[in-house]
């Protein structure tokens, strides 16, 4: 499987300002695999892997002190291999289990800068709460599930994959229809690498669903590691309710009837730290940066991966799958999740949306993106522009906005008089990368 993240790793490797790298991400998104594959293909030497979950006794290497020379000597003896800085890659996997190994990264940067060192793990934020983090001495990158482009490559559809990262244009109807059909599959399979692998191998959706259920159970089993921060049941309620309310404003009191608002809030924040959720905050489109006007109390949420929504929503897939309108599945929530997931994959660490609530009526536009010092709103919707009341209202209130986008299953079209561009939804990644 080809991952775009590999290009970012190559840029890190070749940078003269290289620092030890921490790769964050939820469980099972492919962190270990992509780093190993990168090391094996991009280094003339060896990849030395220290897996702290499999080798917990190796924690003791970091106990006496954090001297990188001594640590390297001991690791070489444990590995029975020489580690050659500049030629080899040293990989600390599941590093959240060894907090002092995270602390050591500072000293590797200061005293052994020629060493290429990557640390990766999930639940990293939990480990970072209790240690002195090497601020300014490490670089951090985040990895998420496979996006639609990577999914098409895994399906050996290279020509189709190239289309969706190229400048948008009106495509032949047969090509457009084919892309929509592959997108339908992706919306059920999702981007978790194991699910994509099973789909490519078997073409059996029931096998994929079994893997998705297993992944959700893995997340639930991790809840014991959140102790003593939160109750397992409140975490489970929060995860389930967020999955059922993608695209809707989150109220802590509605996440569970069994727990108080503050308890639900704590559970939500812990799952956010574990990167199982993404927060999409309400912001004003009047000026940049969007984060400056973003609300901490008014927000929506996305799940880590749209393929896991089926398991957590407990909706019979056969009912949704036969719907003619792709964007109507799960009442439109799946499409909004897809767009947000593609935007994150394109490098947007924070996402925003616009909402206006009044006594007479409310209005909402799904996303606000910022590119090239410009703000452009994005609505994920089927149908014609005449149904886009909230988007038209926003454009009227903010006449300085030069362009708005509607992601739908309709073919590519531009409506200059309304400053609208109708984009097929499979162009979401390209839109977030370039601002069209």
C-alpha cells in the first residue's frame, strides 16, 4: 500500500534542520507499517526497531540517565547490531509505553544530531502529561487513515487516483460514475489499512465489517489505559454518541444520561486526546486566522474514520448501501465525515464551520477552509445550488468571499454569478490542498 505520508518522511530525512521525529495517530492507522516501509526503502543501512510494548524490559535502558551515548551502547548490545548514525534508522515504536524514551529525544537532538530517530505511538498525549516534553527539540507529524486517493491506489486504480489529485474538470460521464461507485465502496470500507487490505483481497464487505467491529473493540479495550482519568462506561457512551452525531453540534449533557455534563466532557476530551475524535469548531468567516474567532463551546465532531461509523451506528448496511444518492447515506453524515477526513488528510490540523442561530431560523455551512490567505466556505450536499440557503446567506453577509464550493455527486460546474463552484465530492482532498 502506498501512503502519501512517506513523502513527508522523505522530506524529514533530507532536511538539514532534521530533528528526532514523533509520529502521532490513533491506533491501527498504519504508523508502524509506514515507518518500517520508509526505513527499508529509503535507507542504505538497517532499520532498528525498539517495540516498547513487546519489550517492556527495555524501559530500564533509560532509567540511569538520558545520556545518548550510553543509551546507544546498551541498545546495540540488546539488538546485537551496530547502529550507524547517518546510514541507519532507529525507530522507537509504541513509545507511549516508555515516557523516558520520549524525554531522551532532546538529548539525541543536542548531542547526536546525525542519528535519524523516529518515535511513534498512540495515546501519546497521555504519556506527555506526566513528563518534561522536549519542546523545540523534536518534530511532530500526525498520521490518519488512508484517504480516497490511497484507497484507489490500493485497488490498483492509478488512473482514477491521478484524476482526483489533478485540477478539477468536467469528466466523461462514464469516468464520473466509476469514481462515484468506488467512493461508495470507500465510504463503507473506510481508510483503516487492515480494512482496505481485506477489501482488496476478498471483495467481501462482510469480511470488512468483521474487521471494523474488531477495531472498535480494540479501542474499547484501550479504555482501561485511560484510568484513572475517566469511567470506562462514560468513554464508551461518548464514543458511540459522537459516531451517531457526526455533523451535529455536540452537547456534553447529551453524550450520556448516566453521567453528569462534566464527566461526559472529560470522557470526550480524553477520546479527543487519543485522536479517536476530531473537533470542528464554529468560527467567523470575516477574518483570518479562523482559530482566532473559533468557539470552544460550539463545535461538531468527526470520528477518526468513516469506516468505523457503520459499526458504531449499528445501522444495517444493506439499507444504506442501496440508496441512489450517495450523500444521503446516514442522513448525509457519512458524506460530511468523508469530506472532513479528506481535509485532515490534506494537512488541515484544525477544521471549522459556520453557524448562525436566531429565534426565527438557524443556518449552517459545513466547513470553512483557508488557503492562500483567503477563506472559502464548503457545503457538502446533493442537489442544485438553489437549495443552498445557508451558503447563500453566508455569501451575502460576507461579500469579500470570492468563491464558495459545493461538494456533491453532480458533475463539475461553475456558477460565476453566484461565486459558486460545484465540485464532485471525490475532489475534496484536492480542494483542501490547493483551494482549487
